[in-house]
C-alpha cells in the first residue's frame, strides 16, 4: 500500500473550510430540531379539535333522515337518482366519466349509400357500397 500524503499537504484552507461548514451545519441542526418540534403539542390539539368537528359533520350526513318521497314519485327513478348521488359522493371521477361519455355525440348511419373502391392484396380492385356491408 502506498503511504498517504503528509500532514502539511492535507492541512490547509480547504480543510478549515470543511471544518467550519461542519460546525455551522451542526449548529443549524441543533437549533432547527427543537424549533420544529416545540409547537407539535399545539398542532396535535388543533388537529384533534378539527377531526372531532369533521367527524360530527360526517356523522350527520351519514345518519340524516332520507328526504320524503312524493306521492306520485316513481320509485325506480328515485332509486336511480339516489344511487347516482351516493356514487357521486363515493366515486366522483367515475360519475364525471359517465356523464362525459353520455355527452359524446352518437354515431349515425348515413342516409344515402357510401361508395368506395378497395384494392386487394393481389392488386384487384373492387367497388361497392360501404353502408350495405362488405364491398363487392
């Protein structure tokens, strides 16, 4: 094994800068940790209060009385609407996707035949109507 560099080479401005940086980093860390963790008790208490309030609100929503049905209301339509509302609360992305799919334009068959020319693998040309099935 080769001997290392002598102390006179290793000790210098660079080593002093690294040592000063290490001491500063240690001081910053020693100050940061207590400053960060001291307000933790307050954060825990405020979170507990907020969680209690939100859980009461969620409980009210879950256990509230269902809206009354009208006398001539269609039970099937009511069930579908109720299901859509509950699915919207549980899966909002799925409901948005469903409504966006329902709003897509529908494909309609052309009222007059569409003629086309098809060239086969062997170079044979066929012409015919696309709306009546395969080209002739």
